[in-house]
C-alpha cells in the first residue's frame, strides 16, 4: 500500500528535520530520508560544532514546539564584540532591553537530539535513516524516491536538504556559482579561567576570522566557549598537527589573555571553507533549502539561520497555496518561494563574502581604515541597529513562523 505524503525531504539534518517538523505542525505530512545513522550523529564526540540560533530562528523553534525542549540547554548571547586584531576601534553590539538576547548558542549535538526526539513522536513524519536514495523521479502529478532496499517513497513535492554536495540539486541541473576560499575552519571546545560573560567575540586577523562563542558552563562550573579558528589551507595541516600544548599556546596568543588560562575540552576537527549560491532554488516539483541552495562563510554564524528562514518561507507558501486548493508542487507556489528567498539569500551571502575579503587585506593602512569604519558604526545608532537586526534575523520580510 502506497504511503503518499505531501513532501519527500531528502536530507534529515538540522534544516531538513526542522522543515519536516514545521510542516507537520501545519498538518503537512512528509517522508524524510537521511544517509546518516541518527545514533552516530548524536554520539558524544561526533561533532564539536555549535550553532548560534538567532532571535528569528528561536521564534521558529517556539512556534513549532521545540523551544520548551531546548530551554536551559543553550547559552544566551548578550552581546557581540567585533575587533580587528584586538586593536582599538571595536564594535560592541548589545540589544535593547525589550529585545532580549542576540541569540542562543547550542551544540549541534543538542539540536540534533531535540529534533530527533520530536520527529520520533510526530506521526506526520515518516523517517527513513540510515537510507540511501538510488533513484529520483519527478513527474507532472508527483515525485518519488527509490531507496537502496527497493522501498519507493511517494509525494507531491521533493525537497533537497542534503547540504552543499546535494546530488538531488546536481541531478536537476541547478547550477552553482562557487569558489574556494583556500581556508579551513578549525573547531574545538575550550575551558577557561574567566567567564565569557555571554559575549561572542569575532576577532579578525589577516589570516582569517577567530571566533569565540559562549557556551554553557560545564557540570563542575568550568567556563566554556567554542572556538572557530580560520587558517589558510596551506597552514591547516601544520596547525592540526600541533601538540595540545602548542595549539593552546597559539590560541592563547590570539586571545590576548582575555579569558585567563585556557585548556581544550574536545578533540579538534576541521572543514574547508567555500562559497556557493544557486541562481535558481526551484525546478519542476523540486525546491532547495539550506546549504543545498546557499553555502556561505561561517563568519557571522548565519548559515543555519539562513536555512531556517527557508523553512519558514516554504511552509508559509505551501500553506497559502493548499488553503485555496493548489497542489504543493504547483509551479506558481515554488516561484513565489524562490522570489521571496533569493534576494535575502544573495544579500546575506554577498555580505559575508565581502566582509571576509575586506578583513583579509593585510597591512597597517587597511587595518586603520577598517578600524575607523568600525568606530563609526559604533557611534551611529541607526547603522548599528541595522547590523544588529541583521544578526538577529529580524530584518526584511519575515515568515509568520519566524515572528514572535
């Protein structure tokens, strides 16, 4: 007996599973297919990455019932400090009292655990994992995905949520603009003597950004942060090969002693950095969300939040169409989604790329110019508020699910 559902979501990561849950809360049923084993993804030590959940994304989690499950498991970001090599002229972003925090830091492991727990309880989600798609079909009346074990999953709209290397996107011929930054992000957890005071630091060095992201204190009260250190690809192997002592020494030198004595509390991991952006986010009965459509530099922690805005917009477009009897794979609906999301995705991608290149220019004069500009932003209230609204994800046309 066929289990026809509205959506066939290929990719069950943070964006794909959030989409399935958001759709389910609106009465939309889906198949979710993921190659990875959920137990492996939530195992201790699998992935040391952390994500900053913006105000708008937290509103989404609240509106689909995830905020209660996540309560107390993340570290609020009360301010963001941006500096050029720890020199004078930094920007301090602090929200207005009525705005709450600038976001919340969660380990990706925590986000996965909560998402997977909610998905297992949701009858409108048929979760197939670990499973591999061997054939995709998109026709005038529906879509299907055939799994390696012969199971055929049927729906009305296919969603590619597989990340940057999406085979579904590539098979559909949706081309990418892309380039390699020739940089690598090194990820590791830190414990430190002094409290971070809920401040997220973005320190720009000519070799690349050095981000310190506040995490909840450990079980014994130890202060903790997540480090994302961008290094040149040609230097990455050497940095990763350093002993723990030598690595900590290099990290401490770049932190200028602001957190006191530091130590590692996790293994080091790394991934290459690149930019990619699709000119088109839809095809016949196919839509792209998250990194399948736009892979950006992690400089401002906007990658996941951009994907969650895709989720909110897609669910709203589908619900509007279904209320008047349109098929969820209707071309008009998909074009509306593409128009809505394309400009925002391009603007955020372009901004992150531009800032990365701007702060990567070495030399005393470029540094002085940058710091002069940063000092100007610090003093001009409306301009500073604009950047804060961007960081909180509260600018532009927001989907209803991302509103408080």
